[in-house]
């Protein structure tokens, strides 16, 4: 057995690399993958210098350490710290859409977000939003988008009659 291992140390290193690579599939931490890269370089050194076990180990350790320090942080940042994936209805919050059917506090309105049609209601209980108005989705209530017109302040929207005279019985002033 020892004679075979001495003559075929490259195969032993490849076996170690394969085992580490398979174990990496379970951890997805990229640490075992870097160790597998070290074992692969040790296999390469073993093919060129089959009798120098100490050189195979040193080159494998240096390669694994270099990969852990230089490559692993880049891979981890790329794969583990990407943009947050929003699923379900959360992916539409903050997006804008266009009113297709008048939105009023009693319900029944609808908006188009991209190619999707959503039922919608205004964020307050007094606003009516006309078709063609751009709106932003504030939240999702069940299957209904809670929206407000883009560009209007929340203060302006809270008054249902922003352009009407507060005292309609007073005569107009000139």
C-alpha cells in the first residue's frame, strides 16, 4: 500500500481535492474549495516531483493559504453579499405604476406595474386618483397595492379638496 501511495501520490492528492470539492457543495463557504485548489496544485507537483512529499505539502499549503486570503473574500462578497432578493408581493413596494382605473377610497381601482395589473387603493381614506396618474406603491395589503401619486406631497393628498375655496359662501375678493 505504501509503495502504491508513493508511486501514485498524484492520485491521492486528486482524491483529496475531489473530496474537498464535494464537501464544499454542502458548505458553500468557499473555504473547502480553496483547500481543494491547494490539493490540486500538490497533485501537479507530485506528477513532476513524485518523491518529494515535503514539497508537495508546502506548495499545496501555500496555494491554499493564498487562495483563502486573495480569492475567497472576492468570491464570498460576490455570491453572499449581492442585492437582497425580494420575493412575493414585496418586490413591488417602492416601484411606480400608472393608474388604469380610477382609484378611490371605496376600492375598485387598478394600476399597471410593468406588465402586471394590480388592484389598488389610495394610502389615505379621502383621495381619489385619476387614470393616467403615476403612483408609487407604499405597501401591499393582501392583494391590493396601497399607492400615492408620484410628485405630490403627503400633506397635499390629505386634503380631498385642494383647489376649492375653504369658505364657499363668502363673496369672491377682487
